[in-house]
């Protein structure tokens, strides 16, 4: 088989992915950019309106700033908590003991199930006023808390759901912990370093590349969060959980303002790209590698 034939065979094997990428990713990506400059309601043909959608978003849409602020708060709460919890569990599971593989699998399961509608519904029933959480608190003589009806607590409550989905980050941290040279731990022990000092001086610096990757991926996911707010609170009370993804959904499928929603999606895309760029640009100040070099 000639080189040219092998090339076409390779393209044939990856053609299902290429077709799916072009139809389901690349085309919608550029189509949404075009629609963002149009007035389009999915019924009549789109009409070009220039930057009108973007101007209206920044000058007339109060929900835009409200949802943006709520989303920023959500990201600031969910991402650090999720990474800290994932690292804690990874440290606990980083030991050699009988049946440890089963425990690792069990702890990973929430990552598979957590984003589903069913689990979001379960979360709603857990934290409703007559839910299981308040019932358990009543046994401790603690008065019931309106987790989902109090604007000060509702966002915190739905933030707990993605924190519960720590499995993917935990697996990466666990892999990183396995790669830390044992010689460094032995040297720290000889120097009389405590466990806390060993963690902050040896373990944590060598995990910073994985922390950077997890931080970027979880930040991207948090900015796009939709399911929890949609199912559990519907954006309430008084839009205290009105995440950006929910506002985008409302404009697209409730108000049928697809052009407007496309503009909102591109603003979100720019925000995510900006945060990713900042994290990558500043990572050389705090990301360290085993060979002693920093990320440049």
C-alpha cells in the first residue's frame, strides 16, 4: 500500500469524527457568530442588524449584568472548593491498602452522575424546606433553613452540587501524587520537616501543573453551568441564581431571540478566553515542575 493510499485510509478512519466536528461544532461556531449580528427568531429568515444586539446587551439589558455578577460569584465559590475537595480526597486515596481501587471508583461516580437532570432533582428534594437535610438538622435541634428560598443561601446551595462532582479532578490529582519522587519525601523527613511543611514545600509545588490544568478546565465548565440553576431554582429567588447560561437559554428558547442569544454566547466565549489567557499568562509565577523549571 502506497503512502497516498495509507493517507486516505487514515482519513477514512477518522471521517466519523471529522464529520461530527464539522457539522456539530465548526458550523454552529461560525453560524452563531453570523446570527449574533442579526435579528433572528428561528421562524423568519435572519435580518442583518450589525452591532445592535451587542449594544442592547451592554446598554439596555439589566439581566445581563445581574447574571454576569451571579456567575462570577458562582465561579469564585465552586472552582476553588471543588479543587480543594478533590485534592483532599486524592491525598486520602493515595495509599496502598486492600480494596483501595473500589473506594477510588466509588468516589469517581459522582463525576459521572452529578451533571444529570435526575441528580439535580434529587438535590432539590434534599435541600427543600421539608427535605432530608432539614430533617436531619431537626434531630440536632437546629431550626430548618430555607436553602433554596433565601437569596443569600440559594447560590451557595447549588454551588455544592458541582463541588460534589470532584471525581475527574481527583483522578488527575491522584495521578500527580503518584508521580512525586519518594526521594523528596525521604529528604524532607531527614531534614525534620513536618507533614504540613512537606505538603506545602514538596507535594503542592509539584502538583501545580495539574492544578493549572484543573483550574482552567473547571473555570470553563463553571462559566457554562446551566443544569443546576435551571432544575433546582429556575434562576430564583429574585434571580439570585440566574446564571449566565440560564439567561442565554431563556433568550434563545423562551423569547426566541436567537440572534440576541448568539451575541450573549460570544460575549461568554470572550470572557472565558480572557480568563484562560490570564491563567496561562500568570502561571509562570506559581507553576513549578519536577526538573526545577517554571512554565515560561
